């Protein structure tokens, strides 16, 4: 007697969600190898946490990357960063092309949505993603080598330049400065170095723009008037957040103890780096623990917003933020439609933006509540910062991660995974297909506000 074979069909969202889990699992297995750790002592939870942080391009880590991991372990972390930064959806699309002989219309739309695109040019976009990534990281590594070779020697300097260029472009925030001459905490040794700071800022900004923004900019040969509507809005919003963030950090942190002896130019460079790295990069030249309350809150806001859709960055995304702000303004003005300039934004997008914002806010509140409940030190300020950093896949830390219990670390792992995969992707992965039909429920009155 033969039983009927039921073939399980996975959606593109399930491929993406499961794909990240597989990469994290493989990374964890490699990092628990005795030769991946300098002292030979394997800690499964730390390996799992680090693999998740690297794959989700976050940067939070319970141990010093350069001190705890061997060169093998560091290369594993670097590969995980690159895989997570490029977006596993790229590799899923290649897999589907090989297995299924091509992408269906639904898969194409899903892929382009995850990459921030609006067309069906999947193969051309994937090629540009790889070429653009290699070019940006190579240029960044070349510039960083100028400084790092002088500080660490030729071979080590080149290795450090490559590692930090990849980490910056992928918005990961992992660094190798612990235990070195520059080991004063992340990149604070280079706080007043324009070459290192500006190179990393450029890599972070480019990586956080989104692959399809590059695609449009290249197609239009940098002619702003010819850019697509989305590209124009994203560039304007991103530059505005960067400029406003830099100005506010200059005001809020003018008396920061870390700036002792700094002139105006040095403070401006630090403010620019703070405004850039908060967009989910995770490096710092100004210790977050020394930030004023206003600077601390500004960091949290920027981390929560994050970068752009289809980029290496996390957060709720700049596009979501723009739709929320313009939608709120339209409601307050009593407008029926949400207009940005001379274009109308579909109301369904406003609903999705609200869903993303509300779900991320609830995750932050619930995770902060859970961690504060189980941690004896009761550091609310540091806990909230760490939670937002994890969900936004930022990696900035107030030195709390290493002191957390196993339960709290698992909470952060879940947040990093959710932040990288995306709440809409997770919802699409677990939701069942339903026949909506033409039947709609009756409208009734409901009071809000």
C-alpha cells in the first residue's frame, strides 16, 4: 500500500527565514571548534551569539573579537558578515534559479521587494550587487591600508583593512582593535583621524543606502533629475538624517569628557561618525557610556530608524519612517491621501509601515521588560540601549552584553534574527495563504485618539 506523497512547498519568505537559520547554525558549528578559540575553551552560547550577530550584521558580542577568536574564527565571522550583508535572498534567488529553472512572478516580486527594487531585472541586479560590493569594499580596504599598515605592519595591516572595510560596508560593526595599540575601545583611537573615520563613514553610508538605489543612480549616471521617485526621497531623507544627526550631536555632546582637548574640527568629525554609525553600523569613536542623556536618546532614535530597504542596514528603515511621518502629517491636515510631493503613496503602504513600527516598538518594550526582570543589576538605561541595538542590528553597546545571563543573551539573539530577517518577512514565513475573496465584513464605529 502506497501512501500519497505530500510535497511541502516553501514560500520565498520561508526560504529566507530558514536560510538565515542554516547560516547561523553552520557558523555556530565552526565557531565551537577548539581551533577557533585562542584559549581552546569552547562556550556554545557565546559561539551561537557571535554567529547570529555576524550573520545578522549586528556587531554585539559577549567577547572581544580579536582577543577571544583565532584567525580562523575571525575569518568565519568575516564570511558570516559578508553573507548576511549581501542578503541571503541573493543566494536564495540563485538557488531557485538552479533548482526550479527560473523564478516565478511571485518570487521575483518578493525578491525585488527584499532588495528594495521595483522591477523584474533580478539577474542584472544580483550582478550589480556583487560587483558594487566588491568595488566598495576593495576601495575602502585600500584607503584603510594606508593607515593600518603603518600601525600594524604590512600583512596584519592589510588584513585589518579588509576586515574593517567589509564590516563597515555590511554595517556589522565588528572590529579587531581589542588588545592592540589601538585597543582603547572600538575605533576611539582613530577618533580624530579623517582618513579612517571618513572612509568608514562612506562605507557605512553606501552600504546602508540599498542595492536598488545604487542601481538607479548608476543607470541615471548620477543625474538627480532622472532618478526614480523612491531614489530621490531616500537620498534626501538619508542625507537629512545624517546632517541633522551631526548637528544635534555637535550641540548635545559639546561638553563630552571624551572630547577633552578636541578642537571644533575634531568634534565635528566625531559628531559625523556618531550620526553615521548609529545607522546600524556599530563602530564608535565616542564611547556611548559617556554620552549625555540627549545624545543617548538621539542614538536610540537613529538606531531604531536604521538604514534603507534592501541594504545591509537594519532598523525599521528610512522608507518606513518617511511614510509614517508623511502619513501622520496628512491625517493631521485632514487629507484623504498620503502625498509626498506630487506623488500619492498607497494607503496599504501606510498600513504596512504602521505594522512594522508597532511590532518593532512592542518587541523593544517586551524584550526590555524581560531582561530587566531577570537581570539583578537592573540597569534600565543600558538594557534599553542594548535591546534597540540588537533589534536594529546596530551593534553599539554600553558594555552590558558580556555581563548578561544566558536567558538575556537568547532574547538578544531572537531580536537580532528578527531585526535582520524583518518582521514582515517573518510574518510572511509563518502566515498561511488564505482566500480573501470578495467578502468583506461590515463597517462599524470605533473611537480612537
